[in-house]
C-alpha cells in the first residue's frame, strides 16, 4: 500500500485543486471547478490527518466533488456565464447586403437569373427591376435556394448594347 505523510498528501491535493480550478477557465462547463474545490477540501482534511489513507482521500474527494456539483453548479453558472455563447449563424443575415456579380439577366418576375455568391452560381430574382448580365447586385433576402437581389447602386449602370452598335456602325 502506498503511503504519504499527511502534510505531503494534503499539499498535493491542494495543489491539484488549485490547478483544477484554474483550468476551469480553459475547460468550460462549470464542473472542473468543483473537482478542484473537492481536492482542496480533501487536501485540508488530509493535511490535518483526518483522512489518513489514500483510498479514503479518493473516496472523500469523489463524494465531496459530486456534492459541490449538485449543490453549487447552477449558482456558479449564474455568477460566471460563459464568455462565449454559442449562437448558430443565420446565413441569411450574413448574406444580406453582400455584393454579387450578375451572370445571367435577373428579372423581377421570373427565377431564371443567375448570380455568383461565394464562388457558386445561384438562381436569383430581382425585387425591383431587371439587372443585366455583368452588373452587380446586392442580396436582399433568400427563399430556399433562390437569392432575392436588388441592383447595386454603387456600380455604374451599363449602357444599352444596341446604342453602342448603332454608334459604331452609324
């Protein structure tokens, strides 16, 4: 059987407790802190000789840690909420306002238009007016796999191709 002097065992348990409590900052969940509290309490009792054997120390640590978890976890979580809260990203909110290139004319009354968003061609419908190929549009919303777009006002409007042909031949 393994034996340590009570003072040595107590110091080891208390050191382990401090390490566990500090590690709570890197291991979220408000559980490790209670393992550390149980270790410090175990260390204190072992130091004064009330827990002479290693088996008793481990048993006391396990039971005291469990009691701390059951009694105090909710209170500690209220006092120290997680630094990072998980919130699922809403892809629609992320996409809205992004500028996309128009690959195929986008009309207000049909869904045959195409735009490039994040390197992929998406079906698109205009919310206001026709947006010609080569223009830029801004994402205003989404309906399943269809992007709803408006013309990007910061992009210069393309002149009509027919007027260019007339000028070059006329």
